[in-house]
């Protein structure tokens, strides 16, 4: 395998990258639309490690998952696009000390997942434009973005009370909050199967 070849050639970073990519690929092929919070967090952590291997000493990930939230359900790939967005558009990879925080907590009957960076942030007009795009289901294909796709997927599954909200300040960073119903993974899977037939 590529991983073993990299190990034999003394390239541990390449071996680690090959392992992470294979795990991410397996996760993408996993059956079912709904996974446990701890599975989604682990895949995000591995995705983040790819960037840490590419930019050593420039990125720190802080994870805070409330006790009891690990077994709740989330649609697969709701966190990763937000982490990717923070890495591509938020933090400044030309300098050390960038931080991305992932916080997950339950509040009554809702599950809140927050991805926050300490990067560039956005001016108010750009933030307003992004918020408008999140809600617009008629956008042409060329203007569709990952955050919008995640938001619409959640809203279509669970209704307009759920989805993404974005807050940002220029020069201070961006925070994306994902709001979902707080249901155990099995219960959420059954609900989504009833709603979608999948």
C-alpha cells in the first residue's frame, strides 16, 4: 500500500496522510445519512490533521463536546465543510498561531454545533450577502457554496427552524452555528428514513 511504502522510505507524514485519506474515503462511503456526533467529530479531527501536516505549527484545533452529546445524531458531513471553510477562507496560513474551535452542546431539545476561527473575518456587507445566499434556493449552480448546501440540506430534513447561522467581524474571525434537533442517532435515522424514504 502507499502507506506502507511511505513508511519503508522513511516518510511518516506521507504515511499518515495516506491513512487519513483512506479513513475519510471510507466514511464518505458509509451507509446512511445520519451518524453519531462522535463519528462526525473524529472525521473532522482527521481532516484537520491533513492541514496540520501541510502547515506544521500554524494550526491548532480545540474540541469541546458536552458529555452526553456524543451519541446524538447528525447528518453526515455537516461539520467538515465548515472546518474546510475556516481553513480556506478564515485563517491566515502564512502566519503561525491560527486557531479553529469546534464546540458541541445540547440545549434542551436542540443540538448546537459551533465552528469558530480567529482569522480574517468579514466586512458587514459581505456577511449580509453570505446570509442572503444561505437562504436563497434559486441561486445559480456557479454561486452555490458548501455552507449553503449544508444549510439547505438541514432545513429540508428538519424544517426552517434548523440550519446554519453565521457571525463574523473583520479582523476577528468567523463563527458558524449549526442548529439541529437533539435526537439519538438511531431515532434521527428513523425520522430521516420516514421523511426521505432512504
